[in-house]
DNA sequence: TCTGGGTAAATTTTT
DNA sequence: TTTACCCAGA
C-alpha cells in the first residue's frame, strides 16, 4: 500500500485530531502486527542489594569495586548475573556501554575468564575502541593486556577477518590468508572494471548495487524498462572468480566466508560472546554468533529495540523478538535514563509502544518540547542565527548545540547561512579517504605492494588524476589485456611493470615506482623496524613540491605513515609483512588512516547532522529541522508498515539526543518535493500538555519581503560572486554570466550552466 | 543519432 | 515533482 493511500485511509477515520495517531489507528484495523512490547513479567528484576558481591570484588580488585558501587541496581544485576544467556534491553541513555565494559571486567578479574576467551563484538570502530580504552583504564598499576589478548575485541568485520586468517579451511574457498579487503567503493570500481574488460552488457549500471541485491534476494534480473535479461548473472560469476584469483573480499564476504568456514569446522569457541547494539544485527551476523557458540559458551548482548533504525541495512527487529520468545534467554532491562530532562523524555516515550515504566526519567522535569513553525528553511536558519547567539551568551558552548535533519540535502542551506552570518558550525559526516587524493593514492600504493594481484589498486596508482601518469579508461584496459595475453607473470604488478616499461618508456619514474612496489614485501621484511616508506617510495617526486597542496599532502602522508608505524609496532607478532597487511585491512575497514586512536573530531561549532549520524551522541540543545509530514516519516512509493515504524523510532532517537532543550520545526512552505503541509503526524502521539507550540512564520505581508521568489530575471540580477540557491544543487556562487547563460559553481556538484532567463536560482 | 513513451525512484550509512 | 534510463521507432 502506498503512503498516500495510507494517509487518505487514515484521514477518513473519525478520530479526534489531538489523539490521532495514524500508526496505532492503522494497527487497530490492519492485521497482523507483531508487537514490540516485551511483556513486563518477562524481565528478571534486580535484587535489593548487591553489596555482598561488591565486598568480594573489593578484596580482589578495589578499583573495580568502587566503579561498581556507582552503578544502579539494574546495572549491577546485569554485571553480576551468572546466567549463561543474557539479553539486556537497555533504554536510551541508560549507560549500556558502562554495563558492557564492567561486565567484561568483572568476568575477567573476578570470574577469571581470560580476555582472549571473550569475543566482544561491536558495529562501529568507535564503539570497539571505546570499550577497549575503558578496559585498559583499569590497569593503572599492572601490565595491560597486549593486543593479542584483545584480538577478538572489535567490530564484527575486523573479528571476522581475524578468524578467517586463523582458520585452516580458507584455501578450499580459493583464498589465501593474505587476502585484501575492498570497501564499498572499491567493490563498485571492481565490478565496473569487470563490465568494461569483459565487454558485458549491463543495464542500469549506476543502480548496480540495488540490482545485485534484488537478484540475490529475489532472483530478479529484469529491472525498470528492460525487456530482456542482460549480463548481470555473468558479471556475478566473473566477479566471484576474479575475487578468488585476486584474493579480494568485500565487507559482506568477510562475514559469509567465516560463516562458511565455521560451519565446516569450528576452530574457536570463546567462553563468552558479548555483543553491543544487538538490535542492529543482521541475519549473517546472528549466524556468526551461533557459529561461534556451543552448549557451554556464554552469551551477553546489550541492545535497544527502540533505537533500531537500520532495517534498510539488514537488521530486523524480529531478531530481538525471537530471542525474547526463546525461554533459555534471561531478559533484563536498564530503564533509567540519565540524559534527558523529565518532560522531554516523557514526550519522547509517547512515541514508543511500551509500558509506562519502561523508560524512566531520573532528572528534573525541565522544559517542554517546543514545536515551532517557520515559513521555510531560509527563515529557520536566520532564526537560529539569532537564537544561537543568545544561547551562547547564556553560557551554553556551541559544541552543545546540534541541528538535526532527516536528509543530508536539508543541511547545505543552513551551513551556508551560518557561515555567512559567522556562526561557527560543522557538518558531521564521515569524510571519505577517496576524497583526500594524496591519502587515497598512498592507500593504493601500499595495497599494490602488499597485494600484488590487486588490479584495481594498481590501476588507481597509475591513473590517479593528481599523481598518476596514465589515463584511466577502456583504452588502457584493453591495451593492457592485449599485452598480457598468452604471457606468464608472477603477479599482476609484475605484468603491469613490464607493460609500463614496454609501452610507456617516458614515464621512467613510474616504472621505477613499480619496481619498488614489487620489492616492498622484501623491504618490509628485511629492514625490520628501520623502515622509511616515504623515502623508499621516493614519494617526494610524485607529490611535486610545486603543487599548491604539497605541504598539506606531505603532512597528511607522513602522518598516515606514522600511524602505520605505530600500529605495526604495537601489534607486531613476528611477521612484519603480515602486520602491514593487517594494518592496511584496518585502514580499509575504518576508511581512514587513524587506526590507532580513531579520528579526533575537534568540533568547535554547532553540529549539523542527520538523525542517523546523531545516534549515540548527546547535546544540551537539539533542534530538529523541517519535520513536516512527508519528511518524517519520509514518504516513499513502496512504504511498508515497517518503514513507518522505523521512521517513528528515528524521531524517538532524535528527541532523545537532547539533554535540556529540544525544538522541532516544521515549514509552512517546504522546499522538499515530498513534504506535506503541517508538522509530522507522529507528533500527534504526544499529549499537548507536554508540548509548547510556537509560530514564528511571518505573516503574508512580510513573507514577500523575506522569502525570495523566482522573479522575472533581469540581466542585472546575476552578478559574478552572487550567492544563490538551486532547488537541487543547493547553494552556489555565480562564476560568470551574460545575456544567454549563467554559470554557477555548486561545490561538490561542480559547475552548472543555465539559461539566464530561466535559471531556477534564487539569491541568498 | 534523436525523439517520445514508459518506468522507477527519490532517504538514512557502517563495515 | 523531477530525474535517469531503457527501448522502440524514426
């Protein structure tokens, strides 16, 4: 059923508008709906006192005991539980990471479980790092565990990589232990290269990922307007063979390969499996957990079904439900929220289908949730400019202020207006290694040297626009494949080296680089700790001191090489080549070179971020922008019921980011195509006693002044340097203009030109 | 090679 | 609403 249809159907029901909640309305007459509610009697409630256990801990590890004393009874219960299978339903802001780390410490120090007998699985590197750091902080007076003891502490993917390498059955799958890892973009490059070099006919090429998913799940080949099947299946077969031949795995392969291996032969059964953010597990990750356990192994998982916002990535809320129904699992809960003030938390919990005491506030009542109406995003941004100045003057640091958005596109105009008005701000999003040309090049250099059959990395080294010497494309691929036809080479790298010296003699330095890459493995092994990759690879020549970015590039690359040094030294176990490969795998898995301490984000200003990116963060002041119906929930053609529920949880996550002040805004005239009039109907679930509705939208008269319309364009309107807004490309700057055309630079979208008379541009 | 009809879709992002 | 794209027919 389409969303529109759904809305219409729901509007026709005769519910009073105040309590009108389309979701529950829909649930009441559509069937069947799986309930998310955990029955209250399913919980094992805590005892009144755990001081006897704490006294015992005191004798063995006083530092831990004093930390445990600070926990509440629910938290202590979970830490001290002796149950073999325990699922902890942790409410938002209830200290779940604290419980998880204390549990690990308790098991280790008091119950005597070696750390190497625990698999502690997380979804993000950040979480893995935080857990490890918290554990290491308990070793003030003793030698901390080495990296070998903590080798099964990490993300699902990094632990999978570790297990794959240790497993004897890898060869049977056609891989060797020195496999390398492709990130999502590398995988796309890889597939596109196969399409070109095998001359495959593949339609909808930039929907390749979507099509592959459709094929995997539903064996569907025909897509869109296609009449006949294309070479999609062939592509899959070729890619499978190429991956084995080149010893490459993508992220998904890591999990499925280890599952395949463990089904064949269980090599390692940890005594304890500990899982963080359990609600985000997908089917394969659940399988991995099962493959790592047997009758005697213990299991402890922490999660919050109400914060499950990644169904589109494969997690299913049903998983939580299944475990709850499994009577061999003990279920405990952490209902106490320490973050959000009372009225705000109450408002947020109205979005959940939970019992009253499921989520309990521990703080003061605080302020009400504000629902504010703005005319449009432009006006809203200027409201914030004023507001943030006030808030800042009242002593709230800018880093404690965040503006949340449903989509990334909404962010651009706020960023540019804040910059224009001198409000320091930062768009929180992961910067891609690929966008930092020098570091991306370095990554590919090292990958080529460490994995000399990784054709894509080799190609990227020599076809880089900034640092390479060849032009990427079909032509290069076909001349290369003609060149190697019928010849035998030890590796792709060697083949490429011969190819270069035969066909591109003039690029002597690059031929030289190729030679050094072929010797990289020996260099790393023989020189032991005395490596200087910068010098060995003569990077100074390629970075070109004349380039504008030279200084930054050199600094970035030296920094990256330092990180590698640090990592390899810290984790060294006897094979320098292996440890460099491990380091580069970690770089691929994390998407940056800061593999020791993670990326240090020095946020100085107001944070602008999507709700998804805000998960796990908290701010004193939170503003959710543009929450019209149609944006929250985000309207889609094929919206199922599950989508609506997830969007509601997303709103819940947004509301629970705030500590003291929360505002939700909606626009009278939204610029988004899918936005409807009026605020998100999800807000109807919140009783008006908990809300404060404010209208700051201008009256009709002032509307005309403050909101730029697409007026008749006269030639004088466009001037070089004018900042403009485009409905699709966001904000840009006029680069040139004449009577016919306007050329405008939209940053990441590049330069676009429009007919002067019709340009859909608005001055800002 | 160009035109018009038809179809799907648009979002979130970690590893 | 707008955009991207396949496909068939000029």
